[in-house]
């Protein structure tokens, strides 16, 4: 029936402006004689450059997040000295950003569905920068906390929306690499934060931490300009029934007009244009909270990988790396901050390696390497702190273990977590489900960060990292049983990976019905 419908519509009446064109999945079309290889190659090159630029601009908020994480690890030393805050206040100041960001993540899904992916990115930057300015000028701990809360909301928006936007504009063959950009930029921001700590550490304590935090406001100008460069997500435009605008965007990000038309039909089918009444009457959150078996499997994978990313202790390694190295035997603020710069360089280097491997080796092999490497590094760090503390070999082993942990994280669990959470959910649920996963990530991060010092005092730093090692072992099992391989598949094909045989048969019938109705429109 689907084939007959396409052939009849494609050959009848000579209609050349059917919105979605003739589908090459059924008939092989001959190319335009005027469209030679050079023109096609130029179009392909331009499309790749455009998508790359969009991914870079969409990821700029992640620099702000990374910088805040990195700079706070050193700034907290001087904040404690200047504002005379307690250890508990220090824990709250560090960890509250992750907890409060869940508000931004929860609001981010609904906001991005309402105003679009692009302008949600801009809103995230505005909120974060306002909070950053308040922190840099804070005269007291209370005002500092107000700025921290505002920055947390902005981060919640940013970490949720950037991977979703990039996944929705990227071709399947490069989606993994491009969706990794936010994680790459987070690592770059962390490195900049570490360098800022070291560069300004010799200034007076009442001013150096303010400069450290204030430097993070500079990227806001670039983000503002980026909003006038990047397009809106074509998938969001289709959901809003702005199909012509979606077609224009797809022409820019695909290699040919024919491919753009094919992608447009796939998106229309996925968006459920024909079944709109069904989805209007069934709220997105109701479908998430009372999921079908396929959606339940998606939620377990997406939210589970987000939580494992944080409960293995990566944020404590980054936030409290000076504390870890001090426990290992390094003394002096400058020496502690210099050691953290080495961690930052390692983290950034390995995230760059990940971007070249994620679409070549696939998601699952890198996740195996990542979680196993983290497990070995965490147990090694625990043993070095427990038995070799303050010895030269113990200090060296501790630095090596911390660098090994962040390297393993950056090559797999760090970037792939965001890739998976942005690509496994169906279009109608993608924004809200991704927001839910981001909430799990932020809550886990905040809980770990806000309890690290207290737990370490109770069971020692070595004991704390031993627990992280055990959790990392569980992450290996989770990857094995719950994470499918999604390399090279379109977003619509990935959705089918979570369906059983009956669901697949129903989807095929619906696909055929939609194709016939679209071609008759």
C-alpha cells in the first residue's frame, strides 16, 4: 500500500511541489545533469561546516559551567579565608549549585518546547551571567549564596538544552561527536578555571577569588552573538507546524535537497502530525510517569546513565582535588593549584580523544573502557591515600590515579552520557525526558558534593573513594545490561531499539499511513 501510494502520487499530474517529495527508499531517482560532483561536494562541505558551527555556539554555555566548577575548587580556599565560612558552609556553597540546577532542568524542558531550543540556550546564559556577577561582587556569604542559586538555575537550563539541540540538528553519522561538544566545552571551562586559580592565587585573598569568578562572565558576549547565527531546531519547528521553516533549516544542514526532503518526512512521522489529537490528549509528563514498556526502558537507560555519571564521584574529584592532594601530602596553595592544572589538562585531552572515537568505535565500547578504567583508578587512589599518604610514591600515585580517573571519565561516561540521553527518547518526549535525566544528574552531583567533606571526616578520604570504586563496578554492569549501541542510527531508528516485536509492527503500520496522508496533503 505504501509503495503504491508513493508511485501514484509521484507520477500522477506532474506535481513537483509536493512538500516532502518522492522517496528514494522505494524508487531510485536520477540526479540532475547540472548537479555535478563538484557542486555536491561543495554543498556537503558547507553543510558540515554549518552544523559544526551550530554545535560549537550551542555548547558555549558549557564553558561557563565548566569554568564555575573548576574555578570554585580553588576560589573556595580564599573565600573561606576572606569570608570566614565553616566547612558546612563550604559544602553547601559548592554543592548547592547542582541541587538548585534541577529547577532549571525541570523548567528547561517545558521552556524549550514553548520558546524553542535556541532561545532557551540564550535564557540559560542570561540567568547564569546574572548569578555570576552577583557572586563576584558579593560582600557576604548570604549574597554569595544568592548568586550561586541564580547561577545554578542557569546551569540547569544549559546542561539540559545544549545536547538536545545538537542532537536534533546533527546527521546520524556525526551525531555522537557533535553531541559530545557540551562535555568537551565543560572540560575546557574546567581547565580555564584551574588556570585562573593558579594565575590569581598570589593576589590578596579579599580580591583574588572575586577576579577568578568575574573572569567567567566574558563568554556572555560571544553567546549573545551566537543567537543570531544558529538556526532553530528543525524538529521543534515541525512540532510547531512551521514545516516550511524546518525545510529551510534542513537544506542548510543536509548534503542535498533530496536528503533534506527525506529527513523532513521522517521528522513529520516522528512528530506524530497525523496522530496529533492523541498526543494533545495525553500529556507528556503523564506518558513519562506512567510509561509504556519501551519508554520505561528508555528512561532506565537515560536517567540511569546520568546518575552513574555523578555517583561515581567525578564532581568531588574536580571540586575537591586540592583537598585530595593535600590529604596525599602536597602542601602550599600554589602547589595544590598547580597539581589541579595537570588534572584539567588530562581531562581536556581525553575528551578530545573521545570526540574522534565516539562515532568510530561506538558508544558501548567506550563506556566499557571508561567505567573499567574509573574503577581501577578509584581503587588505586583509595589505596594510595590509605597506605602511602605523605610519601613521595604515594603523592605520585595519588596524582596519577586522579588523572587516570578523569581521563577514563572523559573518554566515555562523561560525553556519552549526554549523547545517549539526547538521542534515545522519541521526539514528543525528548525535551522533558532529557530534563528529567538532567535532574537526576544534578541531584546526584549535589548530594555527593555537599556530603563529601562530612563523609570523608567520618570514614576518611580513602574510604570515600573506595565506595566510589564499588559504585563504578556497578556502572560496568549497568552498561552491559541496559545500554544499547546507537552509533550510526538516526534518532527515529534509535527509538525502535527499545521496542519489542508488537510495538515494531504497530509502528510500521502507522508509518505507512502517515506517508500516504502526507503525500496526499
